[in-house]
C-alpha cells in the first residue's frame, strides 16, 4: 500500500500514527510482560527442583551402609606394617609377627656381555661383538616404489640386510621401458656401475649407478633382513602364563636398527611383567619380575618364575638359570600363613608389609566416629542450606510496582538500571507457593517423627542430639547440640541404631529411616513442580506453565496481526485526507485563476 506522509497537509503523519499505535499496543505490551513473568516463574521453579535433586543425590549416599561404617586403623609401628580397613572389617585387634617379606624373581647376566657394546647404538652395527646365531633371517616383501623426483638413492623401510641375500637384481621401469640392475650388498658403497645398484646392509639405502628420472617405478621385490627373535614367559599367581604368544609366552621381534636400550624398554613395557635395564658398570642386564612372590608353573624349568627363550637372551645377554621369587611369610594372630604379595587383605583389613621383623606389631580396628559425625554434620548443613533457599523464595515479597520492561522502556535505562529493575520484577514470583510449602512441611515431619521397628536405643532425632533451632525465623533449621558430643557418644554406644535411624528401610513411612522418608518427599515434590514448570527437555504441552506460555504466544501473534491491520487503516484514512486536501488545493488554485 502506498502511504502519503503529509505532503498536502504538512502534518507528520508517521509520528501521528506512531502515537496512535502506542495506545493500540498497550494490550500487547501487557501480554509480553505476562509472558516474561511466566518464564521467570518457570525458571524459579526449575532452580528449586535443581536444588532438591542435588540434595536427593546427597541423601542417596546417606542410605548406603558405607556412610556409617567407616573404620579407623592404627598400627603400633608403621615402619614395619601399615594397615587400612573397609567398612566390612570388624572392630578388633590383630597381631602380626615373624614377618619375611615377599621378593620378586630376578635374573642377572651370568657374566658380562661384550665389553664394547654401546646400548644406545643399533645392534646390527655392533654385530661383530655378537655371535651370528642370535640373528634370524626374515623375508621382506618390498612394494613397488614410484619416484616423484629425479634421484639415484632410495631408502628401504628396513635395514640390517643379510650379505648372503638371495636378491640378485632390481628392475626399474621408465616410460614403459624396464631396465635391470644387478645388486651388490655391503657396507662401503665404492664405485657403482651404470647397470648396478648398491644396497647398504646397515641402513637399507639403495644407490643406483644412474640417475632415475621422476615418474620411474622400482618394481616390487623381496629381500632378507636380519632380526632378533626371542620370547619371555612369566606366570600369574595361579600358575598361568601371562603372555599371548605360543604356550602363553610373550614374543618379541626387533630389526637390527634397534638399540639394546630400546629392546630393554619395550620388554619393560610389554605383557611379560618384567622390568629390564643394562648396567654399564658391570656390562650386565638385570630383569626383575614386577610382581612379588614365587610365581611359577609346573611346566617351567626348575620352577623358574622367568623363562627365557632365544639365543639373544640366553647366548648374548647370558640370562637364564633359576629365577625365583619368594612368598611373604608371617604369623597373624597365631596363624602361620603366606601371601604372594606384600600387600594383602583379610577380614576386611588390608596390610602392607614394610620390613622384615621378628617381634609383634599390633593393629587395632575401630569405628571412625569422627568421620561418621562429619558425614552426618555435612548432611544436616546441606539440608539447612536447602530449606533456607526454598524458604527465601516462598517468603520473598512481590513488588507489583516493578513489572517486566518492554523493549522501549529498557532502551531508556542504563544496563545497570535495567538489571536492578529486573531483580525487583523477578522477586516474589514463588511467594506462598503451595507445592514448595507443603514439601518443606513434610520434610520437617520426616525429621521429627520417630522411626518404628528399631531394636536399638535411638528411634528419634533428639535421642542423638539433633534438634530444631529455637529461632523461629530460621524456619525449621536443624541444630547439632553442643559440639556434637551427644551424637558421637550415641554412635559409639549403638552404631547400628544410629544407622537404622537414618537409613532403615520399611514398607510404611513410619518404618522408614529419616533419609528414606526425605527422599520419598523430595521425589514427590520434584514431580509436582515438574507438572507445573516442566524440564528443559519437555515440550510446552507437557506442563502447566508451558501451556500458559503457548496460549500467551498465540494471543500475541493474533494481536500483532490485528495491530498491523489497524495501522494500515490509519494510513488509509490519512491518505484519503491527504488526497482530499490535495484536491481542494487544486480546486482553489483553479478558482483563483478564474477570478484573476
């Protein structure tokens, strides 16, 4: 629609229509404020549900026996033995005596290996110091090599080639023409003939007698490489071999470019379960079982815990012989026994042997009253924080002088002023809420009602020194009397009764412990709040406020359509007025011409 803006009348039609529309927009501004209020209220409900859910998770931990069964363990001499206990350990004293610690099997080179071996250099480069029997021949299938640039040298993936190689020639194809190069293998390149290729047996570098052009292809071929093959077999506590190779061994293969240090490092990182190192002072290798104890098998030679196979280990490193670990031996409360490890668990108590000794060391296990007290105290503190925040919301006053800002109103304020306005406008949206109020009342009842069916001394919260604050303004907060002495004494006197008071299960509410009642109440309250405010993953139709928001959105959309029609009507009316004035002006001008 063409809009005429005061050309004939001289009036600011746009401003006039804008002012008229302000009045027309008042109902939609009210709807938008209503929508914003509903969104804030929804978010407040969800924040309360988040608090309740977090507390419910904490309450779940309070239904576990481990929260009340912490144990404290003391050793008369921790330089000899340390101990720790699980919640299943009984309160008792244990005496450990006549301790011989477990040792790990170990194998050391029976004599020094070659004195000139450098553990950092490749083994193949030092093959002169090694017997030829340690090396095995392995056939390598080399794939075709396409050259992307002119060159006369190409490096194979593997070095340490055998001088007695069966490789006699290599073919190179260039532009459809294939040429054959005779192979020479050695360590000194020397002069290379035009139809010859020299292969460095140490590095695997090929040197051709002519320059090969880009685009040429070295055709696939096979060659022999020198490798080290050997295996190590170790056993677990049941006598089963730990490796995944033949007969449970751990199999190793290294090419000649590998150094001795690298070999020993990979052995240490393997499934063989041994640590290995080379001592340059003695030129000997040491391999030690990572686990202690006599870990062997009926099949292992002489009951050895580490079995070596391969000339590299037995011939060059001089390893082998009777490598055995020993089990820990000790007397526990008069019973002579053994273990594979220096750390072992019995009766819920874990002992860690520190030294050999012949005397007695006493270990005492008792309830960790302080830890249980701290657990209950922390739970009470979290509950007080929860009800303080919920009480703050349901008692917060609503200031109706502060309504949500429209976009136009917000533009007139600074960011700080708008933030302060929003804070006041958000206040009191949950004041007196029946769901939250009812939930709080029920939680208070959960705490104070006695628990039936407890056979011990304590069936009410006040029996163990926890009561309600005398300050009414704190609205039901709990207080642990004094410094917690009464609670600690109650737990020391009858720990089972205290535990039942909090976590006892039952078919009726009166038979359930305090924490289980609280969890039931919280679950019901959270469900009711969700019916009103939903979850972030729910659709609007699934909860009350969502349906209300959808209804308001529909009203806003309809009203905005109506406002567009009203604005168009105003412009049509003013356009008609402008045209009438324009016609009148034209008639007046024409009459003036007649009379002139």
